C-alpha cells in the first residue's frame, strides 16, 4: 500500500518507520529543513513544503495513495490536509493532541475517518488506523517478526473452508482464532472459517502479504491493506 504522512516529527517519522518496515510505500511531507534532512537520511521520499497547501500535497500523487496521516503538532494543518486528501478518495487519519477539549475532538471526528491521540496510542496505533479495519498489528515481536490480527472478508479464498485446510507460508503460524463477536481461543482443526471471523497470526514480514491474501483476500484500497 501507499501512504502519505504529513509531518516528520516524532509521531510522523515513527509511523513512517513502522509502515516502511512492513513493506509499504511511504511519502513524507515536511516543511522544516532539519526534519526533511533527517527523513531523507532514513531513506524516505520527502516532499518539502506545507502539508496544508493543496499544491504541496498534489506533488505526493494523492490519487495513487491509499491513506493520508496528518500527524503534525498543528491541529489546523492536520485538518486541512485531511480535507484535501478526502477530495482524492484517501482514507484520512488526523492527529489531535491530548490536551484538546472533548468537544473539539468530536467536531473534527465527523469529518475524518479516524482521530488519534498519539500520546496515548503510539505509532503502531496510527499505523493500524491507516491500514483500516481488516488488519490490525498487535505487536512487533522482533525486527522481522510481527503479531497480526486479520478479519476474514467475503473476498477471502478461505471463507467456508476449515482451519485444517488452511495452508500458510513456512514463516507464518496461526496462534488464535475467534468467531465474529466472540473471544479469541486456540484454534481447532474442524472450525469453519466464516466472514467476520478473526485470526491472530505470527509471521515474518516477508510473508505478511501472502498471509493477507489468504485470509483477507484482495479487496482493493485501504479496506484490505497490502501487508500489515
């Protein structure tokens, strides 16, 4: 998947890192020259300019992006960036600082797909918000190993099959399974995989895309992320 991150500060850069480590394409928008240099040193493509300006965001090719994360420390800039991205059909995630009043949160939450408090949630939560509802990163176990929760969709090639028939790549293992709206448990071989069921998988980053295709299927933009 392709993501645009507005802001290369602490939250934006950390989010870009966890997305990049998972194999996603990330473009960063940043106006501070020092932060621009730091992001480029880490190998990210950077558009230097104000992320709240339409011409600047246009240079990121928003039409090809799956989602935009407005993760600067400026609430107004974040909101404007999200509204511009909405015009291009992007999923939008907006950072809001914890000290803003609840009514401010509710006001903006109606206009974007998700509002996050990075101080509470951390970069991995911003990553999950960008990925969408069918994939959720639970934990980065090691540099190349991640615990991920997937939701079976109608596009899944395994819908209707049993867990016994499930074949994962060698570097992936099913750890837990749960029916829709039920708690996770140890998987049984005779369980039938139905739409809405959840599966927790431990997998190497190299095979996450294959695991996603097996469980989630190919559902297009943000709704079914390309590798967690």
